[in-house]
C-alpha cells in the first residue's frame, strides 16, 4: 500500500475504496439472497449494500475535490474485485467480516495519511476538513458493518 503522502497516492487509495464499496453493493445480487429464510439476513445484506452505494458516492466526491490529473489517476494498484454474488452462504458469512475490517482499516489509513500530508496545494482548508470528517464517518460505518457481519451466521436460518 502506498503511504498516501501525495495527491496521486491519496487518489489511488480512494480509488481502492471505491472498488471495495462497489463490491459490497453487489450483496443485493447475492445468489443466496432469496434462499435465506431469514428476513433479518436479507435486511442486513440490503442495508450494507445500500450503505455502500452512499459510501462509494462519498468517496467519488472526495476524489473530485482533489481534482486529480490523468497522472494522479495512474498511481496505485487496484485490489481484486470483490464479488460476493456467487459465494456460498458459508463463504459469504466467513469472508464478509474480513472485507468489512479491511474497508475500516483503509479509511482509517487514508484519514491518517491525509492528516499527515500537506494538502494545501490541492485542497482548500474547508475541503480538507470535510474529507477528514467524511473519512471518520466512513470508518465508523465500516466498523458497524464489521460488527454486523461478524454475527451474520445467527441470521441465516
């Protein structure tokens, strides 16, 4: 993972977050969604998928605030696509907590990197504050999702 010290590195990290959130959005397309006899399980998956749509939009907004150049968009490697749609219930229940924790840790990392970076050449003080506050909220949401995902097995049947 990059250090997140430059605009290009921060944009690359935010692009990773977009891909993760896009993967969570796919939960509503999970092949076992309709198979679960638990209304609560379907509600949880739907909530996480819907939250992830909002998260992705927020992260894309942060990228826009940074006004990335074509060069900025070339930095950083993208993680593999998260695809929950074809996972078995056992795999979904097993993989979701780790994915949620990875999202939490990524938002925390980006927040700390942003705090420790000189962003004055590409972010106004107001935009910087907005981004830091948004990253704090996103990390909080992912921690809540982690806690929920860690208990999914209770709701399968």
